[in-house]
C-alpha cells in the first residue's frame, strides 16, 4: 500500500476524482430555484463580520447579514440569467480566477511523500542555488563626464595609477563586502553582474560596463553559489511543489472543460 501511495500516478487519480466532483457541481442545474444557506455559509458570514468589526454578530445582526446574503444571491442569479455579466471584463476575470482557485485546496491537501519531494527538488534544483557573493572595490569612469570612459579605464588598468588621483564620483558605494550577484545586478546592471560571475580569478579586472559607464574592479573574494540540502529549504520546496501541482490541476481542468466546446476564431494575417 505504501508503495502505491508513493507513485506519481496517485496525483492523476486525484485529478480524476477532483474533475468528477467539479462536473457534478457544474452539471447540477436541477436546484437553480433553491437557495440553501447552510451552517457553513452562516459560519463564513459570521467570521467575515467578526474580522471587520472585532466581535461576533448578535442574533439580530446575524439575521440581517443572512438576509443581505440571500438578497445578494438572488440578484446575482437573476443578473446571470439576464446575461448582465456579458462583456464585463472584471466579472469575467473574477469568475475565471475563482474557477482556478477551486484546485487550491486539493493541491494543499495532497501532501507529497519524502521521495516525491526529493524527486521534485532534484528536478528543479537550479532554482534553489544560492547566489554568488562578491567582495570588491571599483574605480568608476563616467560616460557623462568623459569623452572616452572605456579608454580611460583601460589606461588606468594598464598603469594602475593611485586610486586617489583617478576615477569619478559614483552615486553609490565604491566598496562592497559579500554582496550577492542579484544585488550587484540591481545596482550596476546585468552586464556588470555577468562579468563578475564569469571572472576566473581575483584581482583587478575590466573595463566592465555598467548602466553608469565603465569600471575597473578589484575582486578580493568570490564565493560561489551553493545548492542547499533539501532539509534546509523543505518549506520552500513544499510550497513550490504545491503551487506546481495546482497549476497542473488547473491545466487538466481546463482541458476537460474545453472538450465541451466547439471553438472557432480567425486571426488576421500579420503584416
């Protein structure tokens, strides 16, 4: 039995069962004239009131809330029957999104085995790599101030003139300690960050282009990114696993619903 539960097939069986329940709900049109407010609905109405007001509703207040709920439900059904939602972009998107949310609870209740979570982690391991860390000092050559900042940077790098006599004012720091490649990219741009990532050695390098101009950079430490063990990031991997399963369920649901429709559309030829 345990072996069966560990098989990925269990997820497809779960999808099948979920789709069966959904179609039962969707196809059940015999009770359109009935409005049943059960205890679940009442508890939800009461909980929303308490969340907003800070206390549970009194009996009289609850009766008023239920009456408002029924009124809203009747107007909603009659509005849908009159097709008032037609061409309403906001309503269309909200209903479509709510349909997708139907799979959220199913995905969250499907707890993966350790083996399945380990397989998922290994399959997607690149997304969990920690960023490289750099410690460096740089000399900045401004594109706004200089005629040929790249050439000036090359001259500096070849001669290694004393830093006190060379370089332009930089809007941020000239020194960084154990700063992540992600943050470097945000400050200097992706070209600068990629140049540091490709560096094979420590010491002076450049010229390296950024969104500000050119830089010669003295890298004093480069700590390569690592792949943390699953036990250290278990909750994050579980969250990603659950999200991906929900996406899978939504895709399966869409494909099943799509079978009910004949779809026709034409696209004008692109110029």
